[in-house]
C-alpha cells in the first residue's frame, strides 16, 4: 500500500498486552489472539481513516505520525499494564518438547511455524486468486483508474489496513508465550519487520516470506557461530541485497 | 529577515545573565541537538534523502574524541580535527553503500549501517568498554578558557552552532545547493542536463555527516561521557522527527523542531509524568494541522490570519 | 492518603520555577532527590523504587531526623545521558541535597564526574563496581551490592553445599552480566569446580533458542546472570526445550526477583538464587515493610523496592547521628562510612570505599499462601564486595569483566 507505517511494532505489542488481559478471563490463547487481533484491527482501521488518509503521499508526515502514535501506544501500555514483563501461558497441549529426528523442539514453536505457513498461504491466495485481492492490487497500482472502474479504493485501503493490523495484533498474542509482553517489545519488533519487508521487496508477499526465512536462518546460525557479530549479521543480508538490487528480492518497485 | 536573525542572536547572547544555570545548560543542549537536526535536514529537506542512521556520525565522532583522549592523551587541538576527519572518511564509505538506493531503501541502508556501529560499540569492549561507556572526559580549553562552567560552555556552543548552521545555510543557497535541490525534485531531468546526480548526492551526504560529527563533538564535550545508546536507532529517529516536525526543507525548521523535542524530553518531563505520550500527541498534532512542519505551518497560518484581518 | 509525586511537584513546581537563582541553606525542609527510571524497559524496577521510597516517607510521617522532606523524582528513561541531565536538573533547579539512585550502572558511570563536581551526596542503587573500587567516588555510597557481591557467595554455596562440579554461566552481554559471571566463576573454580561454558546473549535478543541449543547437558548446573525479564524468559524457554530436568539453574540477584517471580509458574519451584534481600527475611523492619507494601501495591517488594527502602533507612539513621544537618556533607559521609544501620535487609555497614557490607541470603523458590516466594535457606553474614579476598590484592587485579578472570576450563 506504499504507506510508511512505523506503528506496526506498537500494534504487535498492543495485541500482546490485550491478549494478556483477555486471557485473565478466558484462558484460551487462540480466542485471545482472535479478540486482540480484532481490537487492534479496529484501532488500525481508525488510524488509517482518521489520520493517514489525510496525508496522501506525504511520506515524511506518515513517518512522523506513525512514530508519534507508536509513542502514545507504548506509553499507554506502560500506564495500563505496568512496567513488568508479563508472560502469556503456552496452551497446555503444546507445552511439551517434541522429538523429531533426534532433535528436541518445543511443540509450541512448531505450532507457530505451522500457523505462519498457513497465514502466508491464505494471504497469498487472497491477494492472487480472489477478486478482492485483484481489486486491492489494482487500487495500489493505479488508484485513479481503479476508482474510475468502480472499485471502492478508499474502503479497500481501510480494509487492508484493518487486516494488517489484525495480523500484527494476533501475532503479538501468538508470539506472547515466546516473547512475553514487555515495554520495549515494539522497538524490538519493528526493525525486524522492516528488514524482512525491505529485503524481500516491498509489495510482494512472497518477498516477505522469503525475507523472513533468510533473515531468520542467517541470524540464528550467525549468532551461534559468531556471537560477537550478532548485530552485523542481522543486517547483513539486507545490506547486501539492497546494495545490489534496490527493489529487494521480489519487489515490484524500488521502495 | 535579517532583523529577526540578529534579534534572536542578541537575545541568546544575554540569556545566561537572566536565568539560572539549569536553563543555560538546557539551552546548550538545544543548540547541540539543533546542529544535529540541521545536518539531517541537509540530506532530508534539501536532498530528499531520508536518513535513519545519522546518530552514527554523532556517535563515532564522540567515541573517536573520547578514545583519542583516553588512550593517546592528545590535546584537543589534535583530537577535534582527527575525530572529524575520521568520521568524515567513514561517511565517504557509508555514502558509497547507502546511495545505491533511494527512498525507503536508502533509509534502511542508513539504518542498517548505524545499527552495525551501535552493535560494535557494545561488543568491542576492549575499545569502548561496552555498556559502561567512556567517562572521565575533559572539555577542551580553547586559548586557556575554562569551559566547565555552564555560561562559558553555553557561549562556546552558541558560537559553534551559529557557525555550523551558517555554513549549512551557505551550502544550501550556493549553486551546488541548487543542484542538490534539483536532484531532489527532478533527478532524471538533472541527469539529462548533464549533472552527475549520484555525485551531487554523495557530496551532500558527506557534508551532512561532517556536521553531524561536529554535533557529536559538542555532545561529548557537554556530557563528558559517551555510551553506545547515543548511536542507537532511537537517537537517529529523534533527530529525524525533530526535522520533520519543525519543517524539513527550511533553515529554521530543524532548530525549532530540535527545541520542541528536547524541551519536551528534558523540561516537560519534570512536570508531566506521561511525557512520552505527550511527545507522541505533539507529533500527531503537528502532522494533522501543520503537515509541512511547524515553521512553514506557522508561517502559513500567520499569513492566513493577516489576510483575514 | 498516598503521597504522590504529583503532589510534591505541584507544591514545588512554582517554587522551582522561581528558584532559578541560588538559594541559601536553611534549617527548613531537606530536599531529597530520587533518580530513577519510569519509562522504557527498566521501568518496572524504577517504579518500585519510587513506591518504596514514598512508603518509607509515609511511614516516617515525612520527617527524617526532625526535618521535613521534599521529594523530587527524576526519570532518566534508562538513557545514561538523560540520567546525567536529570541529575543536573535535580541539583541545579531543585537544589537537592542528597540523591537516592540511580538505578542502572551506565547512568551511575555517566553521572560519576558530575557527582564529584557538585559534591552530591549519593546513596546508589546501581551496581557499577569501579565506583567503589579502583576509582572510588568520595560522595558515592551504595547500599545494595556490587554486581558480583551476591554471585560470589552463591558460587561458594554451589560448590560446597550443592556439591556441583561442572557448571555453565550465562548472562546478558552487558557489564553487569560480565561482572556477575566473573565473580561467580572465580569463586567456583577456587573451590574446586569448573566452569565449562559461558554465554553472553545480547540484552535484547527476542529468543534464546540458539543459546539453548548450544547448552551443554553434561553439567551439574547453570548460573543465570540475567537482569530484568530475561531471566524468567530464559527459564521458561529452558522448560519448553525440556532442559530444566537436565540442568539445574541457579540465579543471581536479579534473575528471580520478586517482581518477576509473581508472573512465573511451577517451573520456578525449587530454584536457588542469592541476593542481599528477600521479602521473606524475618526481621521486624522487613515484616512491616512487606506488609505495608503489599497492602498498598498488591505484590511483594523485590530488589528495587528494597533498595530505596534500605537507602532511606541509611539516610535517616545517618542524619540522626549528625543532628539532621544534611548541609554538612563531610560529616554525613564520615557518619555513613562509620556506622551500622538496621534495615529491612538486616544490619549493614559500609566499607572504606563506600560499598555496603551485609548479609547475603541464599533463597529457594517455594509456594506459600498460593504464591511463589523466595524462602531464605542460608545466610552469609558480613559479606563485602571483596568476598574473602584481601582488598589490596583484589584491587590490584583489573576490574571483573568478560575476560577477567580468564575462563580457563571452557570446553567446546
């Protein structure tokens, strides 16, 4: 959608905290993820409608306002939930380690991988194979023409934002058992998300998937082999790819 | 316009006589941050290149100055030029990498490069003492004048800041500055006209990094301490935000933006516990009512007010 | 009625704005500054610091040694440069006479030279070792402990009581973590044990998977030198990887702090840690402290809350010795370094470098009244920052760090 959105880390964190609260009453992780995702989605949609809409192509304004909103969210979370890190309970079924080919993996992490693959597939199908997806892509490529053909571009944009925020919020809850909810979670997640998107290429789902994969692998192995260069390794794939191919791996245009 | 500038300078010159030491120190910090923001503005406002890694130059210059003092015991007359040159040479290299992209790609590359330095500052403990930072540093004593007192340092910083901003203003209004803005607005046409767009941008990149380094020296002189957090993304982001909030592409914008951000952080935080949230709201407010930034926005609103009356 | 910072700020805000000019020392109220962290990742400890101090003042009816107290609180956001700026604000604008804090090591180091320049009486929470060792600051005292002061007795306990022979150490990759592990491994190896692996993950790593995958399992235990929430995240992940059954964790002073413990579950049961405090310490002062704190805040006080409560007690008792004359800085510093004080952590005194000498408690996590607590199972009395080593020899060595003392028994 070509919006410089730096609130995403904060939306992730907000989702995690909301999930914590929901689980105090309904101790089911998946329901909490759904509820938190919805709540954050509504917030995201409002943000898009009321604020981002007015900014058009003003990229700097987008940067400023999304960062400003992320400050507000971060401080509000601190106010409401306090400064201590709060864990989210792993669902009881998935709490044990699983043996695969002689290696031990926590069951929950395998579940998260599975969820990620499913979500990626669903999104891909949505964007590439459905009419809705076609309309969204048309709206991004050429808003005026799409509008002329009768596509409700502005409503679609809000929908996309809604969806993106929902995923962020639900992601915060699903990541909760591994990361917990703590102040600073937004600042930890945002660079990772940006690296992945830029590396993979803006505007490409496949790129995001590939970017996440590559970054994850390189980082994890790099940290194990060369712990002193942990930060370098995190950024290295992205630096290399962008330096030689500014649009990223699968990007449709140079960002 | 000249009157306004001279008037402001006159006011600033007599400030220490009227307020307490704490406010004088606060003002010094505003000047330092203003130089930092102005250097970012060279790239962002006039070059059209948004950067999220400018804290790297501030930090590296500060660390170089600290290390030369601690490890080699050189005098400040030697340290300052060495630190500035070192940082600028590094910026030459960074520019080669970062300028392979524009827009968001450029932004991410500058971010990545500065994050690498940030991580290095933490891990290269034998040089930087990692998380402990480097302390016990001394301020320079140019011509024997002691800068430890608040008013003395204030005037020193004021002089350097005025000089720095004046140099950047001259750069921008020079013929080269015009080509830079041309490259920002119409890179293809500039290319067609025979201008080497990449080179223009690279020169601007290095020049802006140089002034970022200057702000780094002022920073380490003021605090007498440097810590890796000064190289962090948060620091770069604060500078960028100050420029956007104040109005990129104007000379006064970054100064006003720097003042807003710093005063909110350091002064309002004493009275308002949720100052972080307030900062966020201020940003949102600015974008909604003055999306071009405070300085152009105020000018616009003022004109509207005058034309109505 | 709760004394809130806002009340004080409202009352003194106007005065502060007007007092841009120097004021004269007066036998009126004394001005106490609290340098803490209320925003950002260190916020939870910082907020506890404020709560406990406010509680102490409330219990003392806001009077220390016969003088009323004006409290000024500064928030550094965990950024050392901002800590220094805020300290300057507290001194230059609010004219504080004594400061409790700062919270984190980097802030203490950043403010070191300013404390010397302003001759600011400082009762610190931060653990920066060298400020009471090789570069002692004459205005700086610390009532909590140095980074390694609690780790060294724990190493002794692990070697001699728990009979561990091979251990791993892991901590955040910051000075605090390095210093703790250094102290731990030195004492452990001097007692005949071997540290066969060490890991220093970055402070903000989202996930410990890589480190857990490398963890050796042919060891007796692992020492956790984490700060804040990282300790408990690591433990949970250890549990998920099935490693808790194979390797026994023991923790440093912040790994299983009460603040973190209340969010944990059964995986924490039985874990041994060492700290200069536990909410379960059985002395009259602590019982009252814990009871009131729990009533006001709903949870047990931990490391950070106890820190300011202790420092406040030290401040109180020192001032009483010098007749309430906080303006006499030299007398204050002399009195602090020469007395013994009764606090919630037990009796303490200060060595000639300004660091505390007191009890270090070995605690074990148990369930009591439905919640997890750190029960004290052993006490090492009169522990100084040098453990059983002679100060002169200790100080001849370089400061504890990643590479000193050198790890000689690492296995790959």
